[in-house]
C-alpha cells in the first residue's frame, strides 16, 4: 500500500497534466481552418518521425531487437499512410493555388532566393565534369517530385528567361476533403490532377522553366525524398526493387526439361521435415529413376538472414520450454492468413533479397517443380516467384506437403500453391477453413521413410533375435521401444529408468531407448546402474541405449509397444507397423492434435512423462493383456497410409511433370496402396494403371 501511494503521488501530476494538455490541444486544433490543421498535423507527424528515427538509432544493440522492430513498424506506418500523404498533398495544392492567384514572383522573393542557397545540394549538378558545369550554367538539372503513391522524375533546363504565367497552366484543381476517411478514388484524383498540372507547366515538348522554378520544386521535393528514401529507395532497373538481386529472363511459357528438375525445400527443425523430404526424394527415384533430378535444400539456413537462419537451434531450445513455444505458436492466430500477420511481414522484409537470390538461381537452372515440406517457407516462395515473374504466368509449379498429423499451424496453408497434400481429415478441414480451394487439396497420408513402404521380410521373433539377441518363446521376449523424437525431447531419463527397471524386475521384456541427437540423455542412461537379473539362468535383458538410429523401421517391427512424444512422423510410422502408441509428451500447439488423433482411433493412450511410474504401470498392463495389444494394433493399421510417399510423388509427376504412371513392377499392389484423393472423394487419377 505504501508503494502504491508513493507511485500514485509520482504519476498523478504527470497524468493530469497530460490529459489537460491533450484536451487543450484538441480544443485549439478544432478551431483552426482545415489548411492550418493539415499544416499542424504534418509538422507534428514529421516531429514524431524524427523522434522515432532517433530512438531506432539509439537502440541498435542485439538486446533491443524486439523494441527496435516495434519502433520500425510504427515508423513505416507513419510514412506509408495514405491519409497522411494526402494531407501533405493538400498543403502543396493550397500553395499552388496561391501561386496561380497572385502570380509566381509576387510574394516573398527573398525567401526563395535564400532557399536556393540552402538547397543547392539537392538541385545543383556535380562539379566534377564539364558536362555538369555546362548544365549548371544553363540552369539545367534533375529534380524528383513525390506525390501520394507516385514518384516522377522530370528534367528541366533552358535559359533564365521569364516563366509563363502559372495562372494559365491549370484551369481547374479538384477539391478533396481534409477530414474523415479518404477514398482511393479521391487520392487518385488528386494525384492525377497534380501530374497533369506539372506536365502542362513543365511540358515535354514546350519551353522548360527557368532555374528559379526548378530550385523551388527541388526545395519542395527535398523533405519528401529524405522521408521516403528508407522505404522507397532508388534502385537499378536491372535489379528487383529494394534489392541488389539482378533480374533474370523468365520463360514466357511452361516447358519441361529432360530430366525433370525438382527442388525440395525443408528445414531441419526436428527430424520429421528432413525425413519426409528424404522419403519423397527416394520415392521419386524409385518410380522414375533418371527421368527426374531431385535437389534437397535447407531453405531456412541457405535463404534467410539472422536470426531466421537460426530457427533450427531455436526450435531445439524451445522444445524444452513448452509454455514459451505455445505462446509463439498461437501468436496472431486471429489473422485469416499467415500472409496478413506481422510475423510474416517481418520475415519478408528482412529476407526478401536472399529469398529472391535463391529462387532466381533455381528458376535460371530450369526447375519444373518446387516442393515444400515446411510451413514457414510456403508464403515466401509464392511471394518471391510473384516478384520474379511479375505480370507473367508463373511457369514453376509450387506444391506443399503438410507433415503435421492431427493439428497444424496456419502458415502451412497458402491458397496460391498449385496443390496441397495433407495427411489426415483434420488437416484437410483446417486447409478448407483457411480458404485453400478444395480442388487443390489431396488426402494421401504422411510421407515416411522407405523402410515403411513394405512389410518386413523377417518375422518379429527373427528381428528380436537378430537385433537384440532375444530367444523366442520366453516370457521376456516382449520389446518396448522408447523414443524422444529427432531432438530427444521430453523427460526421457525418468521414463526410461521407470520402464527399464519394471521390465527387469518382472522379467516382462527388454527396453530399447532411441535418444536422437540428445547425447546428454544417452550418456546418463548408459551410466545408470540397472538391476541385475535375479537368477544366473535368466536371460540378460538390460536396456539397449541408442543415439540416432537409421534402421528404426526394423526396431519398430521387432517392438510390441512404442513409448514416444507425439511427433507426427513417429506416429505415422508406428501406425504402419501396427504398433500401439503410449504418448508421454507433446509440443503445445503443434502436436496437441496428434494425441487426439491416436486416442480417438483407439491406437494408444496418453500418460504424461512427469508421472514415470504411471507410464511404467500402463506398459505393464498392456504387456499383461495381449488381447488389448492386438486390438490397438489393428486400429493402428486401419488409419495407416503405408504408400503415402509413393502416392504423393506419383500424383505430382502425372499432374505437374507430364510423366506417365510408373511401371507395375515399381508400384505396390493396389490392395496395399493407400488412396490419394481430393476433398470431394476424388481418388487418384490413373489409379488402376498404377
């Protein structure tokens, strides 16, 4: 209470003074003429712009990045506001009307002479060439005049002869209001009128005005030029606007090369995106061989600037702080499209040049298809291709393959892509909600690695004996596979200790732990003092600790239960193998829907990893109930899409690369193949042939 009283005594006078000043200013402002109001507004606005620029320069360090971005956004809002520009145009309009009424040299001639000296660096040519010197002596030069939404560069010259009467230059200047909402039509009318008057005054084929008029226009243009240089910089016509990326010649019509060129963009945020990209590349190679040339590119690392290029490291760090990740995931979710968010505007602002450099390279190489398997890059690719092709037809096809299973961030859904492949009905509905055209959506499943495309040639007991050394027929031949995803997220150590010790104590089976890239967890589990078998005749079944396993399909074929975080790739692969899933953790937002996807299908349960003993109890109950395991295994296979990779690539090649269906020997039997249809129940084209 004492602190609040002291704080109130400090802030109350300032608050009262601020409110009084605001009321006083508004009262005075309301009594001014519209022209004077506009002048006061523009002066206050220019003052605010100066303060913002000074504040941005003062906070240039790394720790002030977010604060600096907020100031930059406010500054851009002031500079690009159409209503503010029109108010400035109204002031110039009123000045020009005064000139027409009283004649050009009539008022304040000394001020114009002084201004010519002050603004000589804007209009005077350089002194370093004879041509410039001649232009200076003859009164010739260049000036840049800025209008709302327009930049016109006029050249003026000629002798110092008298200027024709400005009153005859423009018979009429349309009135546009100063208050209220300003329509685009009114803004366009004002701009058209100004452009017409300037052209009639300067004349492309008539006499050019003398140096006094040129200097005056340069003086008027100088404040606008300095204000807009940051946001409307001059650029070489050979480069794309506001970048140093050279323009390229784009094809006028779509022509397919031989072999067809496909670029797959991903980002190494977790193991799922790279695994899906690799699966699609393997499927293309298997079905079409040398007819297709595939390139995998980490788009975030190669085509973005800092800090966006460090997104993989940020994802690895934020995975251990779920609440922060959830906040970032839900940021600006009220927007109808990711393209309308401030996050995307910031990404596009800082990465436009490197993205254009990447895309101009692949377009110049003759790429036929760009395939994206990461949400943050879809909109940047589409915007970049739009910049490259301009008004022409975009001849490069862009396709998105969603790699989230039960829930997804809305950045996945870009309606302008040529096709969108989704893994589940939940994602299909999200795509429809975000205005993706139904004919572009295809439900095919999640692309998985090549080892999951077909059934294993070895039986489960054979794999258990080969991989783990288990003897078939024993009660301890059950295998529990524990995974933490590619980054090793979740409380793996306490869960692994609880399950491992429970299995050792009861003799129910063996635990296999896949730690991913988390070497710290692997070392802790390897150093753990596991209980010894109760009898020398008992089979040695200490847990097997692995890092990043490349043959995970074999371990899943040998396992009876999968204990894992709710990663979409691990769940999709487990469903194909008919492996019941015990989910222990999920990344908030991104993986919440995956838990519902598994539990509602009857293919598993969720028990939080902060209760490791409950996890061990559930594993024990499942192993003691073979009938329950068989039922969950059947439910898992029912929702699996084992041929998703082959189905997706087959459809891509037929629809966008004009390639025929692969040979029958290269495709799985139709009884095992998953469907790949659109929203309206449309099945895969030429399905019978493939």
